[in-house]
């Protein structure tokens, strides 16, 4: 089963990668638990070891459960291949390893997901890959930062804490003029709202842990590419021993089927919260690219089909006890890492500790908010009570021990 390419992505999300007729009519593909996969004959055994073999060889290289998810992802991105790996970070590591060798130089956006930076610093550097970080809003100016040995430019748009939108087509044009590949972390938008490959990007990674899975109970990542270097992605994941488990593959694939309606709701709730937060005197800035006063709004409007439910706010400076009173009493917003699930989250972050090429000069606390699927009025009421607690705690004299 598969909806043809002329259909909208919402339609393809429901159909891509499924083949009920191969499974007795069962709608969802079955979960294959496997390490050993038996070959029926010597001839088959020998064929399975040869390059280009596209059957099933060993659990680590995938089962029909793996392949149906990967087929769906490749179809959604219009990719030549998509590989499912153990987490979003593993997807970053596989894509970057596939596109670098000793002596190469990599340009990484200063707004990158922090563990990506850690991978660069602790692993790639050790193998003689030079890394430099660049201003996420550099656009065509990236051309001045490209060196003869630059092999890869890493983008993430918007940055998942500070929400700068990158001019991906301008970066791709400058990169390709010098034979440099471009990678995009597309976790925020998903294939639904932005397809980096359609804008010339060579490799896209996504933490399927987030919106694709959608229920905060799965770790899975994906790497997808277009062009002649794409086979390197699967080869690298295979060489590194990276794969993902059958139940997570199944759940991620099930999540795909409802992703369009969930993200539409995350988007609506996110915008309702962002607009309300803009009216609050406690809030200095709302960092949401779909708001007209966001510095990246025009680029977002040009390139994206929508916004997901993740954005940040910066409070006016408050004392720690007032911040704690605000956060600790929230009933609907959990404090925790990750996002993309059905539930709302709020998390403090300090961009100063996360960047090196650019500075962050807003003095107040940054809070990253994920708008879940709850009733938006209930979410606003929860935050409103939080601001009352914050005001009360702020007006009480702070007792030092
Ligand atoms: C969460 C996240 C990742 C990593 O995904 P995991 O599955 O948690 O490893 C990568 N990039 C972005 C932007 C993320 O938010």
C-alpha cells in the first residue's frame, strides 16, 4: 500500500510503508523480534553476503519491521534511503561520521542541539576533524567560513532552545558551490512542515523520539539522504553497529499515522500560549518563529508549512525562589527533557552555556515550553497561577540561610 506522490503529505503519513496484503490483511506491520535470520540454501547464503543484497540477513541490519518504517520515512522525505537508528543523537553521529574523515573541517551552527556539539568535541575532534561554530543567522555569509578542507555544514532550524531560523537555501547554495555537503536536524518541523531535502540539503536527521513517536516512550532516530553519497549513511550505521529495537520501530511507525493531527494541535496550542505569554508583564521575550515579530519570521514563512509546539520565553530577571515558586507549582506542565509528546513540558535552559560563536545577552531566565495536546485554556490557567505564585514569592523578602 502506498499513496502516490501527488497526494498531500497528510495522506502519505497514513499510508506510507504499510503492506497489509503481505500480512494477512493486518493493518499495521507485525513486530519481528530477530537476531538470527535463516537462509534457505547455500546459494541464498552466498547471495546474502554480497553487496547490493536487499533481503534480510541479520537482525542488526533490519527486519520487515525496520524496513516498513524506513520505507515510510524515505517516501515522506522523498529520500533515496532512510535508516532507523537507536536515537536522534545516534542519527547525528551516523550522519556526521559518514561525511567526515581525518583532516576535514566541519561548520556547526551555534544553535545546535547541545549533545551534537558534545559529539563533535569529544569524538570527531579526537579523530582529527576540525570543528568551528557559526552564527545561525549567517545565511549566505557562510561562504566566508568555508575552508578548502570543509566537508560538511551542520544546520538546525530553528535551534531547539533559542529558535533562530536559518536560511537553508542560501547555506546550501554557498556549500554546493564549494562541493560541501549540508546536514539538517529537522526534529522541530518534521517532514510535515519542512523538507530540507527539497531545499537542496544532502542529509536530514530527525529524533523520531519526539513528534513521530509522540508519546514520550520511545527512543529512535532517523537519517535520510538524497544523492550519490546516500549509501554511506546505511553503511556507516551498519559499521557502527547501530540499529533500533523492534518495539520502538513499531511504536514510531504507529505514531506516524496520527502525527499530522497531533502536530496541528501542538501548533495551535503553542501559538495560543505564545500569544498569551506576549501579553504578560513577567515575560521579556517570546521566541516563536511563527510570531510576526520574530527575527526569523519571514524565512519561516517562506520555507515552512507550519510550526510545531516547541518555543521559548525569556522572563524578566527574578530571584531563584520566585522562579521555583512558578515552576514547582505547575500542575499540567512537567519539567523534563525531550518533547514532541502529547503532554506539555517546561524546562529552564541557559543559552550562555550552550554556545561559543555568538553571545546571548538577554539577562532573564529562558524557559523552553512544549505545548501538548491539552485544552489551551487549562494550560493558560496553569501558567497564570504560576505567575501569581511568582509575584507573591517575589514580593516576600528573600531569607538567606
Ligand atoms: C532530542 C533531540 C535530539 C536527540 O534525540 P534523542 O532521540 O533524544 O537522542 C536531536 N536533535 C534535536 C533537535 C532534539 O531535540
